[in-house]
C-alpha cells in the first residue's frame, strides 16, 4: 500500500533544508519519494494520505547511548557524584536485583518513553541483551544492544571472558533481525584490563560488522588516575591497544585535550554526547564544538535514567545547543539544523546504519516523527528547525513511524500497554527502595 504523509514542513536532513508543503511517500516500510504535496498527490493518486497540516516531519531520533533497563532506577540516587553513585547505589542495587525480569521490565518502560519522545532507534549498554531484544522486537523499534563487559563478577557473568561469551552468543540471533545490531561494550578504561581490550579488538577485527562502545574520559579524575596506573591518559592507552577506530563509539568524552580530539578525527572515532548526565553528575561540559570543527562525528545520547532522569532527546538536544553557545561565546554555535543532524544522521553513521536510517531519503526505512508546531506554545513559527529545540518539546510529538509502521498515533502507543508498564514499574520501584 502506498501512503502519503503530507506536512506543513519536512526536514529530510539529507539535504539539510526545510521543505515547505512537502510530503513523504512510503511503500512497504520504505520511503519512495519526498515531493511537494501537490506533486505527490498527482503522481500517487491512489495512495492514502495522512495530512499533518501544522506539523514538521523529521527523521526518527537516534539515542546514541543509554542504559534502557536502568529506567527503573529513575531518581534513585540523585545529587551524587559519579563514583559514589556507582559504588554506593547503582552497583549494590544491581548486585541484589539484576535479572532477566528486571531488564525486561526496565527496557519496556524505556521503549515506551522513547517512542513517546520521538526516538525510533537507540544504542544500549547493559546486561541480558537477549531479553532487551525481546522488548525491542515487541515494541517495533530499532536498537544496537550490547552486554556490558567488566572484570569483576555480577549476577550476569563471573569475569571478562564470561561477559564476552554471553555477548557473542547473541550474534546469530541478532543477525536474523534487520532492526537489531550487536555491540561489544567494555564499560570503561578504569574497569577493563589491557588483556580484555586486546581480546575485544581481535574479535571486532575478525567480525568486521561489530561495533564497540565504551565510556571514555567522563570525569576529570579519570585521566590522572590512569597516569598513576599506566603512566598515560586513557585515550593514549586505548590507542596503543588498537581500540580507536571507526567501529568505536566513545561515550561522554568530557575531558579531551586538543591532540586527543585530533586523534579521534584521524581514527574516525564516533562520540556519543550526553549533556544532561554530564551536568547532573557534575562531570563537566564536553568540547562538542571543537570536536565537530575537527571533523569528529558526534551524536547525542541521553545516558540512563539513573543519571538523567529522562530519555528525552528533545531536551537533550536543546541542552546540547545551549551549552555550546554558552561555553564558546558564539551564539551561532551548534545551530538548530546541525543539532538535528547530531540527533539523527550522525547517530546513524556511528551505528553504521546510515544507509538505512537517519534521514528521509528514497530507499531508506520510513522511520519518522511528526511534531505539531500549531500549538499555543509554538505560535508563531518563523523557523521550524529552531522551534524543534527552542519552543517545542516531546509533548508536541503526535506520530512516530518505524519501518512505515505507526507506533505512536496521535500521542497513543499502538503496540504497548501503558497501564501495565506503569504498574510493573511501580512494583520494581518498591523493591528498589530497600537498597
């Protein structure tokens, strides 16, 4: 069946322009044309049409880094610095409660929130990625999933080799689903040994479609601590171990020096910028403008709800733009259209899915979001791209499609039971209160 989505504005990202009174035509889950609405109606006279008369239609947002199951820890240990947060709160809770049931419930809550926030694809680092995959499939979303890799035991695995084995066991299953991608996700340089990093590099080189994701230089204390242990900063250590390359998504990267940014650009490393989490944990402000100016591909992630407390790519992208304007002293830094690139096609490139998602181009998957700019809070509208981040919010999202399937219809989830998800989350919340 051919469908026309006619909108007041379409921002396809490729090209990076605002198209007025345009339509996206889709068939069998793929985009077949982006045309002026009048032309679309003429060329496809038998198509059904959804009229989005006051909306801007954009590609589905890509959350480049999160910990979906940790949505059940939303607000659990607020106003706490990172290491205290991890050692005194997060890791003790996980030691007590980590299970397939917990991951299922938390990921389900996360997927519902993300869809209602315009996110159609996310990259996740946690445990029990097989269980998370079940939820992603049921929700109709797209995701790159990885089980965290550590040196110390958890209820999920006993040591680094066991973490790796559990991750690789999912590879064949993920390969059969075009909406899933497997990642290897070493937690951080301070929790992963040289030997384990070398094993991961070897595995990734043998399986050239495998991505690596790792938290890097999140806090100011990480580089000096690495100097004590290894006589080098973490990024220099990862370079010597062969970790830096185009299959690496480096998360946070708050404390980078100029030569490290240059090295990232040379090696083709991708960066997931998580501004809310970085501020909430007092980690700092990443040098995003410097990275973009150097040619580093930077996408946007929310991090997990335990350190955010939202999976809201609209709020995340708005903060990203404002921070770079403020720290650079340049009001033109990170303008709205470039921010949209970061939230869409840059994330797709990092995940090596840019041939499929990230922009509204013929041949790509029909992953799209409709945002109503005709509300009181968004009137008048001079620049719909600017309005996305500086006037609208996730509450203005009305429709979300993935592979052409309508997953959010006039603000209502079509596949997921909100009432049941909310009740399940409340049950887990009572258990976590006792940590």
